[in-house]
C-alpha cells in the first residue's frame, strides 16, 4: 500500500477518511491508556491491518477486471473454508469429539441416554456465528454470478454448494434465516420474464418484453439478432441488452489528442489553409 501511495496511484475517498479518523482515534486513546491497558497496543493493530486491507481491496476493485478478480478470490477462499469446516464439523459430530476447525455449539437431549453435543464449523474464526456471517456475502455473490446455460461455470456451482453446506454446519439460526431469504430473492430474480402489454393514451398497445434472467449481455451479435427477432414480432425489448466489458475510451474513438482543447493555442487550432484543404479533400 505504501508503494501505491508513493506512486500517487492511491484513490482516496471519503470512506478512507472516515476509517482513517476512526483508526487514528483508536490509536490516540490506546496511547493515552498505555499504562493501565498494556495489551491495547497489540489489539489496536487489528484496526491498522483492517484499514490496510480495505485500502488494498478498494484499489484492486477500481476496474472491472479488478472487481471480477477480487470477487473470484473471495468466493474461492469462502468455498475452501466451507469445505474444511463442513468436514471437520461432520467428523466432530460423528465421533463426538472436537476436531480442529469445529467447536461445541450446544448440547442435545440433555439428561437422557441419547445426550450428545452439536458441533459447529468455525475453521479459523473464534466463533461459529462469525464464520457463518463471513460466508453470507460470498454466497450471495456466487448466486448472482451464476447463469443457467453456463455449463463451464461448474467451479462456481461447486463453490456455491460448498458455501451452502458451510452455512448449514455453522449452526447459526440468524445465518440460516438469512440464507433462506437470499435464496428466495435469487429464485425470484431467476424466474422467467414475461411479456407485458401497455395501452397508450390513443388506444394503441405497446408490447414490452423483459430479458430472461439467463440472457447473455456480452455477445454483441446475439444482442442484435435478439432485437431484430423480437422487433419482427412487434415487441420492444427492455433491460440491459449489451455490455462491452472492455469498452474503448471516448477519446480513442474520436481520435483526439491528449492535450485538453482549452489549452491549445491558435497555432494548433488553426493549422492554416493548406491543412484545412487536405481535411476537406479527405471528406469528399
């Protein structure tokens, strides 16, 4: 992060300022109470590391490719932790002894011959509810990145399934309810879209067709064919029809110079009659 800041490439925002002030306040109060709380300097480093992680993540996520890469890493780490947590929790529940990555959540069937301990997955976290809370965000990202027809996304499907079992073995009721809500919202978003007829003020009818949830927005030729095929049916397609993931800069499309136009002198703006004649001739 120091290297990024030294090269003046760090994009500082108001969120950076707010978090920076919070960390500074923690450092200041810890320094004032250093004699009475000797462990404060050790714990306050968590805030410093958290701020550094936020700043690095914000830098990596500035571009489209950066956000895609960061999301993939987050989902991959969550899936790996979920797999480990699920295996250790299952083993702990079967053999009724704690393995690494699990902890006793609550006793079952107390004061009976069937008394057992329900073990929950926590992996590298101190508590299983923190582990479940961590999984909710990458689980949501994985669901919304999924496409029905994308058979090559099998790794994403495996990751989502692993995180689902990780949430189940996290044995946190709040996380279970949140998972159900996320799945319900995702299922609603994935439902096939319908055709809607809107009557105009003059009595004519406008037929609008929403895009399907599995519509691929990155295929330019398919988008043109989609528009033409539905236009032939008298339908107007609504939604995000095409998205260029690597768009060309507007200055590159217009072939403009790097120098701002308001800084150009008369010599650059008026190159003379000979140059203008060549330009006019090229346009004939």
